[in-house]
């Protein structure tokens, strides 16, 4: 598995969409900062150096599953991975994870399709891990694992657990 990390990038999903042909299945792209982090629809994803922002490229076995199910699968993988750190995580379908009604993570699934063939699926994850504060417009609606547990978390460990969860899925 290849892991490409950027200090700053426009969007990890956009990078994988642009380069999917030359990258391998399960390539991970992460960033400390995304200038144009995206959420579902026209939503923007706010993240800083204390959050996790990464995307995973899937190219193998993806035509064997219903692509519309991918956001639900990704939410399940993320919930399973984060449940080790927080037992009150719930899924707000199709793409948000919540702690006591506040958003702790979001998922953006994008597909590259030619005709009836799915060439690639990109799953973007944004996770509020160690944030101490949020912009005023997000106060009261966003939270972090740090807020909930009052302790600092190892982001690399969390990323690896999520990658392993995705990788262990039988396509």
C-alpha cells in the first residue's frame, strides 16, 4: 500500500481523481491542510493540523458491489475503527458520524465510471481528532475525539486502523 502525504493540497479526493490511472489499489493520500476540502453536495470540510484528512483509492473488486452502498460501507468501517476510542459514535446516514448529536467525522465517496464499468472509487475521510476549537459557524454542531474523551489521540494509529478496516473488506 502506498501512502502519499502532503503538507497542503487542494483536496485529497481531487488528487486521487486526477491520478487514479497511475496509482495502485489502496493508495492513500493524506494532508495536514486541504485548501478546498469538500463534503457531500456543495458543503465544505473544515479541518486543521489536528484533524485527519485522507482518501483511499479502490480499484479492485468494485464492480462486484452496488456502488450506491459504498457510503454506508465506509460509514460502517469508520464507525468500527473509531468505536475503540469512543463508544457513543452513531452514524447519520449517509455520510456523517456523530457523538451526542455533534459531527465528529464525514465521508465523501466519489466514483469514476466509464459506461457501465466502475473504474475507481475514492473514499475521503475527514475526522475531528484533536481539535480544541472550531470556527464560530461550527461551534455547537461539531466536536472532536479530544473534546469527548479529554485526551490526545495518535492520528497515525487511527489512520492505520481505518485503512486496515477498508483493506480487510472482501470485495
